[in-house]
C-alpha cells in the first residue's frame, strides 16, 4: 500500500508499524498464491520421476500413467486460472470498484504473469498447504459436492438459530448474529438468508481474499472449476476420483440473500476486535463452528463471547477440540501459548462465566472430507446451545477460588537434574 495522506493534496503520512506488518503479511500470502502452479507442477514432476525409475515390466502394468500425469498438469492449470482470477480481483488496476485497503494487492505484486518485482522470499511448506486448503474450503462452502457436509454442520446450526429466535419480538431490527472464524463466509451468508443481521469475522488473509472473491466477484453459477484433491496420490479409489473437477459456486450470493437479512465481514483477530468496549452486548447470538480450538487461550475466547452477547443472548457451538497451537513448537521458532482444555473443563468454565447449557449432543461432523476417498476426516463434534444468564465478574471468581487454593498442598519439588 502506498503512503497515505491525512488530507487531499497533503504529503503522504508514514505508515504505522501495524500497517507495515499487515502489508508484509498480505505480500506473503500473495506470494503463496502465486507460487501455486510452480509447487503443484513440482509435485507432478516428482510423480513422473518416480514412475520413470520403474523397470519396464512394472511400467507395463500401469500403462495409463502418462495420461494421468498429463491430466494432472491440466488440472493444475485449471486451479491456476481460478487463483489468477482471485488475485486479479484485488488488483486496483483490474478491480470493478474500490477495494478495502487491507485486501489491496501490494503494487510490487500486481502482475500475476511477471516475477515478484523485487519482492523475494521462499514460500514455506505451510503456506503451500494453506493455498491447497483454500481450494478444499471452496468446495466445502461453495459447491454442490459440499452440500452434504454443510448440512451436517451449518444445517444443524441454522436449525438451532431458527428455533432459538422463532419468538423474536423486536419490530425494529432482526437478531444480530456474530460468526467468528467465518472462513469462506457461507455460514455467515446462510445466517443472513434467514433474515438476520450477520457479521462474519476472519483473521486469515488466505480466507479473507478467497471469501471476498466468492462473495463479490461471482457472475454466474458454476463460473469456475477447481480440482481440490489432485495434490496427493494417497487413498484414492481411482485416478478419476483424484483428478475430478468441482464447479463453484453452487449459488450466487446475491440470489441467496433476497430478503431483509444483512451481512458484513470484519477482518481482524477475534479477541482484539470484539473485546473492545463498543462491542459489549452488541450481539444476540454468537455462532462458533469449528472455531473454539483455534484459540491460544480458549478461556479468553469464552470471555469475549460472553462480553459481546446481550443478556439472554445465545451461544451456539459446533466443533471438535483439535487445538491448532498445540504442536506449534514443532514448526515455529517462537513459543506460542496454547491452553488445551477438555470439553468438561470448557463447559464448567462457561457455567462459571454465567452461561446456562440448554441443549447438548455429540454429532458426526466431517470437515473437508473427500467423499470418494478411502480416508475421511469425521469428528465427534460437540454441539451445544448456551444462554448468557448473567454478566461475569472475574474478581468474584478469583475470590471464590482463593480459599480452595490455600487448602491445596504445595507442589512437590522438581526432580533432581
């Protein structure tokens, strides 16, 4: 982003450290998207190299491999067209309207055909995986193929929302619903389609770019084709299953929300954005879907959820506890906090914060599952609705815990070194 002036015609102001960090983060994500074709073609070349080392009598058993490799390269090109279209949507020179500053492609990265124009850096394996993860998420949220999976998570949440607000009596506004960790925004859009005022929150630039593209730049149903499952040869029943195409979107967002519902997206860290005083008591419902386990400190998530809910507000949750930061010490150079609690501990903490559990069950919930694969990710997910019955007083909780703390035996000494 170029320097900005405080007033028209004035000299450019210096960017803040936060703005510089955001620009660097966005540049890293743009580079990862632009690296897609190279990294995917390297993968196909690796398969070809391994195949070429087979003895002739083994090659004769799988004569179709050359055709598969050619089809895989064609699928990579199709994915690259989708990604190139996504990036061009955020190039001010190509965009059809004004772009939000946080999603504007940095000038040095605006040409998807040329090199990075001075911005260099190796794309990490983690970022390579995240780009491929976006393609799978597009299928989960925006394809006919993903409908069955959405029904088992989004469908349950939407039914619970309708039940919880069937007697809504405020004639001046619809219920306000917050969807943190909104991803590619399909759930948030479905909430708005019910006639509610829905706000999605997302932190990842990978998701923010892709969700904005799907929400604002689709002109027709099945406009694009992606091949989300091509990047690994493992657990496929057939080559056709591995290389199959999936058309997106299954519906135009503008056609899905035709009633009074309103939708907005807010970029930023959930805790930083929604712990601010102006967010207190703003929402009638918070919906967390595959979100709680993204926390560094899940108790802080609970605290913020409670704070931004109105008295009597509802919290609908569906998801597992696959804590995202639990193994971060194995791939990051810095130590990241990771508080990993059991489901019982989370429910007890929520009760102490003033939530009352009104319904709970454990449900099968697939997540980005390739339904034609020999391996599918299906969670035994916690699904609950809680009602905020009172405001939480942290000082009172600390005071109540103090006597119990005094009665505890001192911890044993550490073992000798």
